C-alpha cells in the first residue's frame, strides 16, 4: 500500500490498513503487518486493535524465508518442518 505524499499524515493509510485487516480477520485469517514506515508504526501503536510484536531490524536468511513458502493459503495453514 502506498499513500501519496500530499495525502500522508491524515489517517488514510491507517484507516485503510485497519479496514482491510479487520475484513480478513473476520474471515478467520491471522493478520500480520510488516512495515518500514515509522509513521504507520506510530499510528498502529496508538490503536487498541494492534499489538506491536517486534520493532527494529531482524537478521534473517533465505532458509528462514523459505519455510514460509509452504502451506495452504486457502485454509491459512502454515506447515512447519
């Protein structure tokens, strides 16, 4: 998602994020937001609907990334090895 600079800072991105996340949560999906935008992090931290799980950089490898590629998206099932 991208909010054009002229429209940033007035809550459009946060409202869209909360609406779409609630939509998928209502369908039974687990919702996780990963962002590098400090303004969005600050906005979501203020919301009672969100919990900050981790902030900062994370060292990862392709092996860590590859384990998320296996699963059933229709059933929202992650298969661990």
